[in-house]
């Protein structure tokens, strides 16, 4: 090869990957940051601006904030939009507020209410990420010419070695949000970046003070944004008047114990607030909500031992691991699953029978409810890869081995 040709090829060499894994200089890399008005997304915007990226902030107005405006601990409240504006002004970046109230009500709030009426325990944050933030916001990011969309979620993403990207649990186990992001698709992962996945919350707070952000000491959001009081039943009754139809409270042995004022007041695993006297409950061991039957308007209760779930059936399964899931799970796929956001992953086996996805738990788990998520991990290790997951369609208390024997 001639020296002249070598020189020409060198002149056209691909630039090195920047910190966002894009083959561009930071100044030529446009990043849209989803700014909620909280400390996490604000620090993401500040870090990327500091590192020389072309940063644009976008805040979604998702609901009629009303009474939530000044409530401490509520996310997405009216003050949050102003906080996001103030942070963007401090950083000197463009900032847009997009009105998504109608879409959010249709895709998240209404579905949340309907799910509760049907006796499920929904997770609206998963639906919001799936249907709003990582769907419609993606279109906005593309329209703005973004190379990537960055968020303040605590989850890690790295190249998977096959041209795509893989999700992993966050470095800060107490803040890990992988449970709420299992529905992310490979296409979405190619655009998404999570700069906080490798750092603890304490470091994020330190950065917020270093950048002199107005949200540096702002409390973390704790409630569902459109339920500022934390009282789900009140919100559902406003959305669906008459939804709280009364019915019977039945023991798993068939005894009628009393009356309830509506399924929306109960969740699987609930012990308090059953409205039963000691005499009605039999005066024996404590009773828990074991199952909700929306068709018959029954609240079914039983002892703690009846809460143990050994098999869960899933719907709307999303797979972001390597290989073809049906082939992998045909004879049973060993993995770890997380059934509640506050619980660690546990060993399990995933099987596919016809069109049904079933997860067999090696040990029973309490308080598992339809509507919640079952998230797949490669192992129970703290930094394990996220493989996807699905929504719980039904639960069974009998282990698969016993069911087969029967």
C-alpha cells in the first residue's frame, strides 16, 4: 500500500467513541435529557453540559398537578416544571415543556384505574416508561436531531458485544430501578443512556451542590405522580364513579366472613383494614387478602401460609437477553426473577408451554399479585444483567412438581 493511500485512509478514520459510545466529538453529539425537575435528571444534564455535549432539556407535563403542586415528596408536580426551567437556565441549555396530559391520562391513568377495578395491583411507572417516556418522547428526541436520549434512572447500560446494548442493575443497589425498565426494547436501548447507573446517590447529591443547582437538596419523589395523597382508592373513585361496588369477604375454606366496600380498597397480602371483627374472623390466626375475584366481587382471605406463590403466569413478555427465548425456555431456563421492586431477585425457572409463559419459583414468595411485574435477571448477583420480564397474569400456590404429580 502506498504512503499516499495510507495517508488518505488515516484522514478518513472513524473518530473514537465518546463517553456516550457515539463516534463523534461531544460538541457534535446532541443529547436530549428528560428533565423531571428532580435532582437526578438535573445532574445528568449538568454533567453532560460540563463534558461539552450539545444538551437540550425536555420536560413532560403529564397531568393536572393541582393539589400536588406544593406537596413534598410528590413527583412530576407543578413546581417540578419550574425547577427544570431554573436548572436549564442555570446550565445555559435550551428547555422545552411538552403537554402530554391527554396521552398520559389515556395510556397511564385510565389503565391504572381499570386494572385496580379488575382486582390487579398495577405499576403505572412501568407503563409510563413503556408508553410515554420511551415511546412518544423518543419521537420528540428524533425530531430535535438527538443522537441519544439521557435520563436520570439508576440503571446501567453497556454495549453487548453484538452491536446492541444491554441493561444491568445499578451500582447503587438501594436506588436500582431496573424493575421499572424491563419493558425497554433493543431499539430503545440503542438511543437511551443512563449516566447515573455507575454512581451512588450520595455522589449525585455532591454533584448537584458542586453545580449549584436549585434542586440540590430537593426530596426524592416517593408517590405515584397522579396520586399525590397516596390514597389510590380516592383517585379511582373520582375517575370511575361507582367503581367501588360492595361484595363479600370469603375465607379460602368457603366461609362468608363479612362485607367489603369495593375491591379497590384491597391488595394481595393486605392484613390491616379488612373490616372484620375477631368474631367474624373466627378469632384465630391473622387473616390476609389472598385473592381478589372481580367477576364475583369477592375478597378472599386466609392465613399467611396461603399467600405463598410458587408459579406465576405472564403476559406481554419482553426479552432483551441473547438468543431466542422460546428455544431457550423450551426445556426450562434457569434465571433470577424479581416480583416486587422492594425485594431482591430470587432463583427461578422460566418455561413456555404453548403460548403461556410460566415462572416456577424455587421458594414461595408472599404478596404476589396480578398486574405487577416479574423481571428477569441473569443471576441474583448485585450487578446482574437484565433480561426482560412480563406482567403477572395469574398466580398459583401449588409448586409445579406437585401439580404435575396430581
